[in-house]
C-alpha cells in the first residue's frame, strides 16, 4: 500500500542527474514526435472549434498556441496544443502501460513558457510525466484471466491517464515537494474520464481532442494543488481509488489491478523506453494497419484502375476484429464522407480506399487527400464500396498457428468484368522505436526499427503541410535535439509559429 505517497516522493526527488543517457534521448524523442504531430494536427478541422472557444474566452495571455500564435492561459494553451498533438492519430505512445501520450508535452510547452527553466528542467519534467502515466497505467492493465486476454478497460488513456502526466510535468516545473506532488496526483483523479463511446457515435471528433483535455485537466490539477487544494490519501490504491474505479474487482473480490507495479523498480525500470511511434503511414488502431498495407500490396501486384472496382471486402479473423475496425470505425455504418473518414482517427473504409487510389500509405499522402485536397473525391467514392466480413475458416486453414495479425486483414476486390483479386494479410511491422540496437529491440519487443532520420522525416511531413519553411523546421529540430544545452524555452516557443502566420496576423 501507500503507492501514491511513494510515487509522489520519487517523482519529487527525481533530478536530471538521475536520468541515464538513453532515458534523456528517448524523452527528447517524445517531445520531438509530439511537436511534429502538434504542427500537423493544428490543421484538423474538429480541433479548430476548441481554438475558437479559447479565443472567445479571452483569458490572460500567458502561453502560446502552436501555429496560430494565439496567446491564452496555460491550461487553455495545453488544451488546444494537446488536441493538436492527437489531431490525426499519429501521436506517440508508450507500450509499457502509458497508451497514448502527449498530454505531458502539451503541459510542458504551456507551463514552461511563463517560467525561467532550462532545457534540462524541461527534459526532467517531461520524463517524470511520462513515467507517472506509465506506472499508473500498468497497474490497471493486468491481464484478466479467462476474459479473452482481458486487460482492456473501457477508458481512453488520453483522459484516464493523461491528466497524471500533465499534472506531474507541471508539478516538476513548479518545483513541488512530495506532499504537493501527491495532492496534484489526487486532484487529477477527480478530473478523469473519456470512455470509448466515440467508437460507436458518428460525427464525434472528441477522441482527437482528448490529449488536450487530459493536458488541460492535469495542468489545472497541479495549479490547484499549488494554491493549497488537497486531495484524498491513497488516491490510486485506496478503496474506490483510481485503480479500482478503472477496472474493478472479480466476483471473488480479488482485484483486477496490481498497484504494486506503480512503484516497481524506481530508477531502474524506465517505462518510456517502450516508446511507440506511428510512422509507417498508418494512424492509430492496429486493425486498420494490416488491411491498409494489404491493400497497398494488392495494388502493386495488380495495377488495376480503381474506377473498375465494384466492391472491396476486408475479411477479419473474428467478430472482435470486425468490431474494432468495422462497425466501430465506419465500415458498416458510414453514410456520409465525414463518417467514412472516421470519428476515431482514420476509418477502415477511408484507409483501404486511399491505399487503392493513391497507392501508398503515409502521413503526407493522407493529409494531402482530405477534403477539399487532392484525390479526396475519388477516395470518398471508393470508400462507399469497402466493407468488412468475418471468415475464421480462412485463417484457420491458411495460417493455423503461424504469426499473422491476430484480427486479420485479407482483402478481396471484385472488378466490373467479374475478375476477383485478393491478397493475404500483410503483417503490420509494428511501431515501437529503436535504432536497431539489439538491447533496445529486446527491451521493447520492437519488430520495426525507426531511426532518428526517419523520425525527422515524419516531423517534416507534418511541418511542411502546416506551412513551416525548411529553415524554421531546422530551428525547431535543433532546439529539441540539443535541449539539454538550452537555457530557455523561449526560442522553441517562438519558432512554433511560422513567419507567414506572423505576417498574416500583422496585416
């Protein structure tokens, strides 16, 4: 017991000198990835409603909104920038309990802008926020025995865990002692939410905003703790505390959670080394990635004209796979272009149709073909012909126990002349990051390595679309990758608004 107190004590006492070099490097990758996603996600239409609301609030001009240069309070800047980070579902993740990350980076940029902090302070605060989210998340992701693999609770990590990351990051920047740190965590518990209902509700764009909602909530929690608001003791592990509220208990009364994981290996186990980046041309939701890559390979093997397609069938292994990438994301129920684009990232209909029209998946291709750009009309038309089915016999016969995506993704195309084309599921290579070092690969189970050069390309894809010049991109990259040498965050904040936007506002 007393995991909350022990966690708060460790976080409060954690110093930059305690961070191994590899931890510092991976922390900078989180920031780098999040900033790139923030610049690209600033163009996401649903998030612009949040920006309009923030502008109308006219709060004190303390912190900067990326790209647009609007200044508002730190909590509201964290709200908008966090929503931008997850705008297109290419935001970073942590495999070790963290889920979707990004709230800590949004909090970092918003709160640090009003403080005199160094680059080392920024790295420390970001790292502490990530570790807090991962450690708390791991304790409630214990596999439920006999429940289909279990472990998946109906709460989204951006709002069920993100407030912890944002609260702790803010608390580190403000220099909280252990007592205030514990109150910040406890207050964050009172600001949690965000279930997965967005999967089942057409027209919902709130999922993409949840990274920002988590950031806003966490910053507010820390600021309230700074003003003296107190939270309950044992807010994570106590009776009806966070862990029990999230996953509950078995009928026998035994918990589905294990809060001892919160304090496991302080200073030795670094959960952020399980960094996971979506850089393979597919956004979030793994059940979309396999069918998308399968469609790409089918197009390469058979260079047909997409205008000749009558139907595109995506076969899944079981009902769960169909549910995850089917009804949940628009395959069966999408009636309008907006619905087929998807309310949770990219729908199966959109991703497969785009692969067949454009020929390759990728951030640039996706953002360049969204209404009203590029080949959006062709993609929208073809998306109406994509549907999902279940065929367990096919997977049993052709794969047996061989490794393949556990939900499947076989694609069958019927052409106007009656010809049928198909391709077996292409295994998505995964997203976890390493530089090919066997030690890192073994640590995170990486099967797809991505080096810093590739991560930089992901950054540039998004910054290009947002209108940043190559020189402006270079300055942002240089600052982040040498952050431990920086004496102030202000140069980075200044470069998050492109010169063309400054000139446009001045006119």
